[in-house]
């Protein structure tokens, strides 16, 4: 329901409201606006007092807009963005700020950065960070990133998600191990791998456990011989003969093509994980954020 506005609203309050709405946090909005967090809180209370309606539900981490806030944002976003551009607060005519992009190290290094090279050559500047999805999404809400590539869709309405790519997981080993276990795997099932060292991303075997549940319908009961918190390290170790692992196909495509790695199993229904390109709601002041966003979505269709 759109709130009934009894009198003209202060533009500063509306700008602060929009920053909170887009960032999902009073603290993040304060950082974006160069204000203190108590000032943002005071301004939002003043705006809510003028409207006679609460705008945000206070959460343990951040805030969530209610329908009144959604309606107000729909009314004021375009005019405020146009006013910012007209008064010189946007980036038109100036060198755009760097685009802050974050995501999994492996995907950024093997797919994303090569895809963005033409934009960099055309003047786009990038600042890239790596990390785990939950941490990066919290940082996105706090205004530290412009875009995040996530391995899962975020909950709630404070962030917008667009599907970027599907990654298929494949069970692989070097040829020497493959010769020893492929025939047994067909006859014995996953028990044939119990004596083969497992190389994985983390101690709790997240990717391998998912593969076992999805493909074999059972729990993976083994410990890792090697853990490397970077799938490129897992790939290097397994290619060198350290054992077996489960990897996204895009990451080991060259090794499978050259024979340096062998797919140990070809299930009818391989596990698939969808990656998402995430941003805060609303348009950005920086036109290069939209360029990077749109370019990645286009590139993702070919991955």
C-alpha cells in the first residue's frame, strides 16, 4: 500500500531511505552516505513519523523493507536518481569508479576475469575479492561490493539475483587410478573408491558428499587425504596422481580433453549447481556496474 504523504518530504530523508532500502542496513547506508549510523537511524525515524508508517523490519543483521517501503521506493527511485545525475552527483562526464566484484576464486580466475578483459581494455576498472558466499553476501549488504557471484540464491528481498551459470560436477582421477578402479566401480559401486585417497576442498567434504547423495544415494563415509581451500589446488593435486575428487566440469574441461584426468563415472543425472550474479536492489551511480553485470550475464550463457 502506498503511504499517504501529508506534506512534502525532505529530500535528504528520502535519499537516506533509498540508501537503506538498497543496502539493507542502516550501517551500510551510513557508510555509503558518509553519515554516522545514529544519524541514519534518526532520519529514518523522522521519515516514519512523517509517514505514520514503519518502513523496515529490524533484523539481527540489517533490516528488511515492508510493503510500504517497497511502494515508496518504487515512487522515489527514478526521480532521485535523475536528480542525482542532473546535479552532478552521478558519474556522467567523469571517470567512473572501479567496480567492486567478488566471488569464488576459481570461477573468477578461470571464467569471469577472462570474460571481462574486453571491458577492462575499454576503460572499466575492477577491484576483485574472493571468498565464501555467505561472507560475501554480508559484505555486499554492507556496501563493500557492487556485485557478488554466489553459489546459492540469497534469501529475502534485500538482494536481487540473476542466474549466471550451471556447473556440473564430475568424479575424476588421473589415468593410473582410473585404470585401477573403473571396472570395480561398475561392479562394486562407490565402495571401489574406499582405498583411493580423496582430495577435497574442505574437511567436511561438501562437494563430494553432495555427489554421493545425488548419484549413489548414500552417505560418503571417508576422510580426506588432502584438503585445499581452492579447487584449482585440488585439480593440480589430482592431476598429479594424488587420488580422486569431485570437481565442476568447467574447471577440469581441458584436463578431461587431454586425458590428464579421466571421468570415473557417467551418471544419467549429474549434480548441478546454479551460480547467481547478485546485487543490491536499485540502480547504481556507477554506469560501469551495469556494464559488468550485463556483460557477465551474456557471457554466462556460453559457459
